């Protein structure tokens, strides 16, 4: 797909499934968000009506940083798929705990149960303590991405080849035949990361690349780098960006909500998260991985969502989304403070403005 074709396509919207307790901020501010199934089923149905196309179920194995409880993402995604009709669920998978043969079979079955509405997000790993807790070896930064790339190649091979053979450093298959295959279209493969290894992997094997929140200029540099490499590899990859949205009638109101989130931040939890993710981000050879340059305030939202600055009036947010689209972003992955109410509000007041701006086809000035 050319850059012009990417710009012409309507930008897509996804939300973080709160299948992990504590919401999407490391803050003790009151939140009307719950991690239980009933809340999430209603949320998924609201999101589907609101114009969201995807929902991403999170992967966590152990408590920490304000997340004391965690539902497993594959089975949780299946429950949400059963309660919806159009929404696509992206289930996070962590190589190491998951074997690609098991994952391929799980997802193929869910593809049949959901009429091909399941996708996967391959998480290379950032939480070293979690790996230690469950007895999984902790690989060096770039080794984790090498393993993830083999995992993706194995998934795609199992799903597409009648008899799959693979000889990798981490996974091996001998004439493996999976039946039934997933329904068409095949489950999309997402991955995250901001490091050179993450971008290079995306340019070779992934359908979608998720990056942490950032400014338009920061996102543009990543997009340009990935797309140039993907073109050289004769590969096509789309871009998703993390953001935390606070849409209010006035910019002042929205900024006041942000200030309250930061005011009630849990200092010990944020510092612990900061230590863990800075180790992960700085572990890349170029020291440019996720969170490598994140401040305390940035990390109150797990994936630098405040940096994307979708905080203000619906019009401001819509214009900022268009500015991201114009530098090559295809999808916005959103977190909210009060999910059910704010997803519905976003669908009523922001998405229609985005569609109007897309239809007008007028350049939107990037924001600071």
C-alpha cells in the first residue's frame, strides 16, 4: 500500500481492554472503570456502536504498579467476541510463556468461533521481574525481538502452509499440519516497541506496528524509518499509536482532569514502574527503546499516552488525530479514565469530527 493510499483510508480506532485492574493510569484518582467481565462486555458493546474497530486485551502475569488482578487475554478476548458482532479483539501473546504451536491453534479456533474477528499482539517483554516470578529465562533486549520474529514467522507459517517446517534458534517445527486453518482473512499480527530492533522486526514480518505515545514529529521519524525499511523488504506494515484521551467541553476542563490524575499519582508504584521500564528501554543497543526518555509524569500512563496530547476539546483532539494520520498513522489505540462513558462520548463527539476532516482532505497543522 502506498503512502497516498494509507492517507486515503479512514483512520481506525482501538481501545485498551481494562482486563487488568487499576485502569490505564498509575493513579489513585477515582475511576469508574472495572476489570470484571460484565463491565467489559458492556464496554465492548458500547465501543462497537461508537465506531471502534479494535480492542486490545492486555497481558500481565503478576501483580504490580497498581495492577493487582489480571484476566488472561486470549480467553477474555473470546468472551468479548461472543458478546459482540463486528468488534475485532487483539489478544496479547508473550513468547516464552506461549509456544507458537499452542497459540496458532488457540487463535485458529477462535477465528472460527468469531467469524475471523481475532488478531494477536506479540509482546516481546519488558517486565523482568515477571519472567523471574514464573520461571522464564530473561533474554537480552535484541534477543527478545529475535525470538518474537521467529514466533511471528512460525504463526504465519502454521496458518498458511499445509506442512510447516522451520529451523530457528528458538522454535523448530517438522512437517506440522494445523487443521482447521483460521478463516480468511488471516488473524492480523500486531507488535509493539520503539527500539531499532522493534522497528526492524515490524519492517520484515508484522502487519501492524504499535508505538508508545509521542509528538507528531517523533512519530513521523519512526514511521519514515519503518516504511523505508519495509519498502526495501517488499513488506507492508501499518502503524498504530498509543494515546490517552481526555475530551471535555473546554481545554481548561481537560487539562484540569490531567492535573488531577497526576496529583493523585501513586509515587511508589510509578517509581517502581519507571525503574523496570527504563531498564527495558535502555537495554536496546542504541538506548532508544520504549520509555527510554519517559519522565515521571509520562509514566503515570503506562505507554506514554499523555505525550500524544489527545487532551482538550473534541475539535482539538480531532485535528491532532488528523495530524498523526498525515504522517502515516493508521490507528489510534486509546485509554480513558472512565471507559464506558468516555468511549461513548468519544464516539459521539470526536470520531464524527475526524470523519469530517478526512472528507475535507485539507492539511491539518501539526501541534506541539
